[in-house]
C-alpha cells in the first residue's frame, strides 16, 4: 500500500470508530430529555427513574467517546497536511465554533445535569438536559457544514492555492448540508432509540422489571419508527440532490456504466466488473431509477462512461470513476439496514399499540436485541458510500486525494500510528461494551439478577430449614 492508501485507511478506521460514539450521544440525549420532560409534566417517579437509568448509558458513552475525536484530529494534522492547508481557512470557523460553543455546551450542562438532581429545580434541571441535546445537534451541524464543503464547495475563493471563505451564510445554506444534516440527525436518533428498545427487549424477554422496561420499549420504538421513516425521506431527497451535484457518485452507487434508457430501471443487485466496465447477472426493476432520481416514471440517468468524458473536459486527464463495487454495495447495505429498521419498528409499534408487550413475542424480541447493530451498520455504510463515492476528490472539483496527503510522512510512521490508534479504539470499544452490558444487567435498581444464581444451593437449603 502506498502513502495515499495508508492515509485513507487510517482516516476510514478513525472515522468509523469515532462515529460509533457520536450518534449514541445525540440519540440518547434526546431520549433522556424526553423522559425527564415526561417526569416534570406527569410528575411520575417512573420517568425520573428512566431518565437516570438511560442517562447512565449517555454518561458512559460521553466519557469513553470523547477520546476518539481527539485522535481523529491528530491524524488530520499528521497525514493530511496539504488538505488541511488548502481548506484551513474554510474549516477554521465551523470547527472552532463546534469546539468552543457546541462541545462546551454539552460538557458544561451534562455536568450540571449529573450533579444537579437534588440541587436544581425540576425545570432548570430539565433545561440542562435539553441544552445538552441542543449541543450535540449543533456539534453535528458544524461538523457536517465542513463535510458538505468537501462534497459541494460554496462560499469560497481561491487565493495563493488555498480556499478562503468569503460567505459563511453560503456554507450554512449549502444544499448538501440541508439534506445531509437532517438525514444524519435522524440516523443518530434511531441509534439511541434502537439501543433503548433493544436493551428493553432483552429485559422483557427475561421478564425482569417489566413495569420499567415496557414504557422504555414503547418510547424507544416510537422514536425508532419516526426516525427510520425520516431517514428514508431525507435520504431520498439527498439522493435526488446528488443526481444533480455529484452524478458520478450516484451512477457508481447504481453500477450504471452507460447512460440509461428513458425510463431508467433500478438495479437491485449486480455482479460488477470494474476492469471491463460492465455488469453481469443484473436484477432490475423497470422505471424505478427514474422515479428515485426525479420523482416521476420518466427520465434518463447519466452513466459513468459519459460522465468520465465530461469530467475530463472540465478537470483534465485522469480517472474520475470511484471504486464502483464499494460504492454500489455500501449504498445497498445502507438501504437494507434502513428498511429493516422501518419494518422492525413498525411491528414493535403495533405490539405497543395493541398492548402485547406483557407477553412478548420471543422471536421478535430476539430480533430487536440484534437490531441494536442496524443503525451502526447503516451509519457506517452510508458514510463509506458518501466518501468513497466522491473519489478521486477530497474537495470535489478542487483538490484530489493524492494531492492532499502530507509530503513528509513515511509509510512506517502511518503504519505505527494506525496500529496504535486501532489498538486504542478497540480497547475503548471493549470498555464501552463492558460498561453498557454491566449497566443493563444491573437494571434501574442497581443489582444484577444473575447474582442469585451464584449462591451456594446448599446454603439456600439451610436457610429454608432455619426459616422453618
């Protein structure tokens, strides 16, 4: 692997690991805020108990995940100095606001929320959690504003070989951001919701503290259903936007080598031969790609070969076709996981509406436990499709990936840091999984139900005789 490939691999690994923690924080903060709001409004201790229990998961994730963002910034400066130099003036403002405003908003008020239960009024304490929720959303907004510039550069001028911001409002009203932000936000809400619903399903399956986990499951599955439907809606809008602004990415995600007929069929699956630029064993649905692209059952969609010719005229000689197989299948993995989330949350909402959670469906509850992973799979696949589909650019139309790496970093240095970072991330993930499992096992009352099974059975028998 050359320097560019190693740097890209490290960027992919650090970002994927980091994005395990981020959506949990965004999603759980919203759910905890809703639970505490229900406590303040309805004045039922159950909702306070729910907010404290599920808030523990939020605190664990916040404490463990904060390190991952620091490591990600480190590898930006080490491996991508030419990229940082090119976009530094544009990225400086949104990233500084994210760190100084949004992150400090989260960290300050989550501290007040933890230690203010008996010290602050109910309304003020609730406001702290909502400010944490707003802070997580603002962090996502400013990070995605920077990422959207990489997808569709706006509000800039080129000066001395660097992009300099001329209009921050153009950055915040970038069409890419207007679709990408809600799509990502609802994906984060779904991540937290499926985590709550999945852990609740595990407890309901074991018939433990059902009076607590039935309302937890109901809230989780409701947010999961709303979020999953919103993900699909905003994802569809974002795809149509990309047909206009990044047609090569969308053509790659559909494995479309030749410009389609009118109307265009949608390829469900295909065996892609990137070397010969053709597909085999295609399964297609007539008319559907035209509808997905233009919201009507007519219209031709440009293929990668024609777009390659156009890009060569605009940007000069080079290969502008991204890795097609990766883009094609990551898109389908994302759509497949999102579809499964909709179906599972629909059925869960049906069970909750019909009050059938007291005698839970064993197979469905087992599926919901496994479904905790679905948002993470969808988030990762969607990010891979977004970034791989933009290749060979780091900043579309302005800066190529091969021109973005640090000129003085060696392969050995990248390998060393890559292995070190990966080791740290694996340890952090292990800690997160252990603490989550331990907290879930103990439940809201703070004791593990399995502990009873560890007692000596002869001691239990002796206790019975003593009692008699």
